[in-house]
């Protein structure tokens, strides 16, 4: 992926690094905030519907907000996270669907993609 969002959660108010090469470089290809991705899409127009997919790592609110933003602008996305989709600790599973319908929509997309990519035995 040309751009990567490291939405791996917070650790003492700092983003939790993945420990990949280039992550801490001044000209890093990784981003940790929704504002950074908004800037790439809206201001710089570096992410477009014809771009290579944006890799979003994580399943917290920042990751889901990035997914919603990309969906709004038809930006292709690859989304990976390490927990099972039905894990009660996932933030998306803790939000009431009637209060957060946009997050519920993303959860349904994740569920459908998970079923396609990992069919049950």
C-alpha cells in the first residue's frame, strides 16, 4: 500500500507503534489521525477513487472513522485487525447500533468481508 493508517489504539495518550521499518521516519508513509487522511483526500487530493488501496490497521474509533471517510469519498481500502469480529472488546461492538448507525454499517461491511475471506468450516 502506498499509504498506511496505523489505528492501533492509544498507549498513554500516544499512538501504539507497530514497529515497522520507516514508521518513525520524518517522511513516513504512515498516519495516525483522521485529520491526516482528510488532508490527503481533500486538501492534497493524493487519495482518490483510482488510488491504490489505503491500508487501515486497527479497529478502534479512529480506524472506523477513516473507513467512513474513505467510503464517503469512494477511496479503496484494505482493513486489517487482529481481534475476532465478534470480540466484545472491539469498540464497534460496544456502541449501540441505534445511536451510531454509521458505525453499525461499517460493522456489517466488516462482517460480510470476514465471511467472504474466512468461510466457516
